[in-house]
């Protein structure tokens, strides 16, 4: 049985896969991930019919590096598709490609 997509107002939409993965994090981690990502949504590039990725980090004693997969198209609300953990080397690659959440803060 398919689950219904979860809508959160008119600012963004959350796919079931994103929601399911988000539940694997602690409440604080999930809040930090979502708040970091939503802070840069207006600055994210549009790309028709293709998902994109942006990497982030939760700074703590043992940093948590993650990627949010999303779909952002012209004249449509952004869709958060998936989320998964990455290692520091992968995170550094996102930084060098200017696809980290931090790089969008600095625009």
C-alpha cells in the first residue's frame, strides 16, 4: 500500500522516502537538518525534471554529514525527496563543487 505524500503548507513538500529517513535521526538532528536546508531553499537553483543534492553538516563532537536530495522547478514548490549520511570526504567534494548548504548561505 502506498503512503500519501506529506505536505507541509505551501512552502515545500516532503516525499515519503525523505520522511522515512528523517525518522532515523534524533529529533534534534532532524530539526537541524530541515532548518539548515529550508534556510537556503530560496537560493537553490531550479532544474526542470531532475533532482539535485545539497550536503550539510551538524557540527558536534562527532560531526554528522548528510545529503538532501530535492526537486526544485520554476513556478513549483520544492520537493524534499531523500536524505542520507555521507562521510567527510564526500562532504568536502560537495563544498568544492559549491553544492553544500553552506555555499548557498554565502551567496
